[in-house]
C-alpha cells in the first residue's frame, strides 16, 4: 500500500511540479505558478466559478497582481501545462503552431 501511495505521489505531484518549478525559476516574475496536485487547471477554474461565478476571474486577478507575467504555469492531471498570456508568446504560437502541443481534455486523438 505504501508503494502505491509513493507511486501516486510521484505521478500526480512530483512529476508535473518539478518542470513547472524549473520554468518558474527560469522565467522569474514573467511566470505565475498555479499548481493543484490532482486537478490542475480544472481545479483553478472550478474554484474561480465557486468563488467569483466566473471561470477566468482567478487568472485575471493573478495577472492584475503581477502585470509583468507572460505565462501561467499549472498542470492537467499529471501533465505540466503552460497558459500563454503575453502577446509576443501568443503571436509565436499562432505563427509556429505546429511546434506546440495542444491540450486534449478528453485524452482522445480524434478531438484535436
């Protein structure tokens, strides 16, 4: 049982958190870390709906607190995710969209 807990801790907390912390250290004030161990972005959105009755309100408030932020770092289950908010990063993703992996909420190849 202890090994199952350790394995779950690794896949749900440590595996997605380490790359996000490294990115946060690299980007400094340009990044906001919103990590929820299991739920990730879904947890951020659900908390925002419960408290503010708006999906993006929590993210908007975080961006107002840190106007230098260009990236929001979070997770989607066990996958690290990056939400781009800076115009220069968004422009790059539109121009070179084939270099970026899109999030697939249903984890089925036919939905992308």
